[in-house]
C-alpha cells in the first residue's frame, strides 16, 4: 500500500512537472503573426551604435515639444506629470501660470530646485470634491499676470489615476472608480465652474490621459493540453471603438483599472463642447458594479476635451516604475522575455498631450473666425477632433521585453539582469494570492494579515496585460491635422528612450554620491504600482516582480526537485524495460 501511495505521489508530481513544462513552452512562444510585426531582435552592435548616436545628441537640447510655440495660457496639471511641466516651461510658458495638483509634493530635483522651482504645487486628493474645487478656485500667484488671470484661458492635463491593475472582481471596482471615475468627474466639474475666462470666445481645454489598456482583452493562461496558445494571445489595438475586439463589458477588460479608465474616458469625451458652469447631471448613478452611462451634456460650446491612450507602459527619467525601476533594483526576475509589446517613452507621451492641446486651440480659432465671417461661410480646413481618443506609441517596430532587458543589461555591463522563471508556476502562485486576497475582503477577516504590498500585485490580472503580445496602432494620431489627426511625431524610439533613462539614472547616482542630492529628493524609485499620480503605466510589473524575487529561489528549488524526480522516474522506467 505504501508503495502504491508513493508511486501515486511520484506520478502526480511528474504529471504536474510535465504540464508546467508544456504550458511554459506555449506561453514562451512568439506566434508568427507577432513576429511579422517584430521580426528582428536587438544585438550588441545595435546598442553600441545607439550609445554613439545618443552621446552625439546629448548636448543638443532641442526637443519636439520646445518647437511648439508657447500659448500664454494658464495650466493645471493634475497628477504632477513632470515631463508635461518641463516641456511647458521649455517652450516658454510662465511658471507662475502653471499649477500642479498631486497626492504628494514633487520628488524630482529639477522640479524642486531647477526649472520647475517657481511652479505652484498643491497636495490634492482628486476624489475629494471640495479639495478639487478649492484648488481650481485658488488665486494665482501675485507676480504672475494675476490681475488679468480671468482673461487668460485655461488648459488642464488630467493624468491622475489609481492603478489597481491587480483587481478584477466587480465587488472591488469602487476601489478603482473612486479616483479614476469620481475623481475625473470632479476635475470636469471644476473645469466647468472655474476654468472659463472673461473672454466668451476662449475655451477651457481638458486633455485626459486614458490608457491603451482599455483595449486589452482578458485571457486564460492555464491551457488544456490540446490548446496551442491562450485566447487573445496576440492583440492588435487601435482607436476603433466600434471594433468587435474592443472590450465593452466589465468581464472583457483585463482588470478593474482598465474598466474604470474606460468609464472615465466616456465622461471626458461626453463633456466636449459643454458650456454651463453648473454641475451636470448623470443619466444614472455609479453603482458598486459601475454599470453606468457617461454623463449627459448639451452640445453647445466652451469646454473642449480629448483623450490620449498611451500604448502600454510609459517609462523614462523621473522615477518611472517600469524600465527605470529595473535599473534601481538590478536583479529582476521575469517570465515575459518573449512578449512583443509597444512602449511609450515619456517625452513622446508628453508630446502627444501638447499636440492635442494645440489642435483644439486651432480648431477653436478656426470656429471663431468662421463666426466672425458669418455662419454661412464654408467650414475650415481642420476637422473638429474634440471629444475623441487617440492611441499613441513609440515610433518603429515594437520590441520584445527581452529586447528591453538586453539593452539595459548591455548599458549597465551586466549589473542589471533578468533571470528567467516559470510563468506557469508564477500564475499558479498568483491564483493563490488572489484567492487569499478575495477571502480576506469578502469575509472581512481583518485578523488575517494583508497580502504583502509587493506580492499583492502578483495576481492573475497582471498576466492579462503582460503575458500577451500587444501591438498598438497609432497611425490615426500621426495623420496631419487636415486629415483629422494630431500631427503626432514622436522623436525617440523605445531603445533611444531606454538609453536616455539609463543616462539620467547614472546622472542622478553621481549627483547623490557627490552630496548634491538628498536621499529624500532622490526620484529614482523602485516601488511599483498600486496608486500612482502621473505617467505610471508600468502597471506594477516591476513591483510584482520585486515581490516575486523574494520567492524565486524557492520556486527554483521546486523546479530542481521536480527535475530530479523526473530523472528518477526515467531511470525506473528504463530499468523495468531492461
């Protein structure tokens, strides 16, 4: 009997090992349709040429954003996105006409002591309606043109988000909608109430940072033996909201985060051309399952809105929680080296926001000119693109995560590295963590300890975003304005952005070592997601992997043990046959 039980245990372990190995091979594959989009991998020669080119350009200092003329408008940046603020200042905007609302004060050295030192920073939780209204109502600095502040039109860049990407249960949705939907509605209402200038022809502009993940569909990664790959393993995502592939129901989205961004985006787009300073009324109330329609607005004028959907992870200097965090942590366990995916370098993302603002200003100026000439005059050359959403990415073919790892390893001479671990084992662990997380929530068992702040990110929703090949199409954003596009022209490729991130990281390390940077000022962060206000669409991948790093050695021991068992089974079978 004991022999039978031992044989059964060995058989089960061997079967589990066989399944994990088979499932891993499927998840580690790159389907032909993904390879057609990204057929070539980065080489050492590519990295050497990159370094030579970037070192030559380093002292140039000219950016796409600085080529845009200053507008002289007032600016409220919600979420403290450093690169939007920096590019506004670089193109000559008055720092006294820029106000940043964020959940915390800036940590970047250049924002505190350099180019952004005269910008006004206010600590605001956008889910607090009264706090948002007070921040918008606050007087502008006296040494700005405050006496004329009501005559200066206002632009709002709303980038704040609560990135709880790890939750997918509808019961937990209010945790995401409190900031992402309710907070966005507060921004819309404040823009309507306090954004208008004394000139009735000037419009308030609201550009909302949505997410490319609103187009990412959920999948399943524990495959049956007869399945070759997960459903939705390769996803092509563009701006076509009417496409059958575009998620519409909560269960179709990769997580609560994406669904809440989808709901918020609908409200922003619906608010385009709204004029009344009074608070709008919703067609239905936000419920716990967030089955809502967008807020209903008249179709007159004065608030102009638009949405930018960055295609997957946004990264770059300033404490990003994706590629920059890899450099901080150095050891980064991973299971997605094969995944083809677009990225968005932060300067490209900032450029897209400023492009959309410029297009809406031009559309409004065109409409004002038409009104002066009379309503019977022919339409202008620029289509009205207000209330739309544009997907944007870095230029060129998308890399794999392995390409990103290779570049960072080469630039750091191997100090940053990415050991591979089993995606199937990590997924099984993710289901265990999710089950415990939900059990603690549903039963309200506060006596149970919470999930570790790093491991909480390691839940199945993470795989819905990072274990699929994501190809984003931003061709519509790149169209000329006369053709209904933004005229978006991103300057930096993804690998160029990686070099700039690595270079900035090195400069910060030098500054800190020289005592020119306090540790409290150091914006090189390794703490991934959860709640983020700013360009933080790393979706916690890094932070989840940081937590996984604590268990990766145990996982490897299990893998080694299973390998030993399989070898013993093979020896037994071979002996029996002989």
